[in-house]
C-alpha cells in the first residue's frame, strides 16, 4: 500500500482520519505548507493536484520561483566518532565522503 501521491514532481503524504471520515495530507519536501483532503481517493487526488496547480499559478503570478522538493542536498548530523569512521573509510576507498554516504543510502533505500 502506498501512502503518498505524486504530481509534477511533488509528493503528498496520505493519511486517513477515522474520526472525521476523510483522507488528508500535505505536500512534503518544501517549506510552504500545502495541504489537501477528500472523502474518497478520487476527491483526495483531485484536491492534491488542484493544490499543486494553485501553488504553481500563485508563484507564477507573483514572479516567484516555485520551491522544488528534494534538491539532492541535505545536512545530516551524526556522532563525531561515526563521522570520523565514515571519512576514514571514504579515504581508504579513494572516494569522497559524499559518495560514500550516497552509496550507503542507495544500498539501504534501493
């Protein structure tokens, strides 16, 4: 079961509120808060795509570049000892620390 929606390179989370009897979600990976909801999968999907289109139209009308999710860069905080071990291992393999971390994530995520 997939708990997300995708449209125009944006991803939205999907949750269900039993209490309210609606599906709801928000666009992930960007700072602006964009939410959507629906009482069926079809209405949820429609509200999600409408929310993305409205965001893009708003940005265009204001001359703002829309924020793009998942730019491929992020900061990770880890224990200094793990950082040292990773940097040492990267050096032993003759690769950058960034390449080592990217390979580790690819292995884990697939």
